[in-house]
C-alpha cells in the first residue's frame, strides 16, 4: 500500500508528484506513506556535492541500488524535504529536483 500525503496544487504538486514517482521506483518497500515537510529552491550546488549525495544514497538501506538520477545541468535546484513512514520506521530525506521539476537529481539523509 502506497499513499502520498502531499499538497498537490500548483508548482508544489508538480514537485511532489516527481518525488512520489521517484519513491515508487526506488524505495525498497512498497508499503509507506509520505508527508511534505518543506519545499523551496536552493542556491546552485557543485557537481561534487551532487555526486557525494548520490554516493551516500547508494548505501541507504531503505532504497534500491542502481537509482536512475535526473540530469543536473547546474543552477538553482528545487528541494523537497519529505517524511517517509514505513512500517515502524520514520525517515526524513531531502530530495533535490532539476529547476523544471521533472526529475530527482540527488537526495540526502536528514
């Protein structure tokens, strides 16, 4: 059972939909719910920071291996901090989306 408890209006809806699709494809379990905690844009992140977050994500036991990431073309990113509830665990992750809010380029553990 997968449910998304995220505000689905305007630009926030677009971003949460992209994060929802990313979670559906990459979480190790299918039984979870989510809650959007915050969303905003960021200053440009260096490619080295993006790569560091991607490398750390590979060791996150809650996610599948070999995640397919969106392209990072530089510039500001949009972030969405999300609480993920699955079974007895509560996770908080911050997802970074490309400026057009079409794909997740990285995430970090909070």
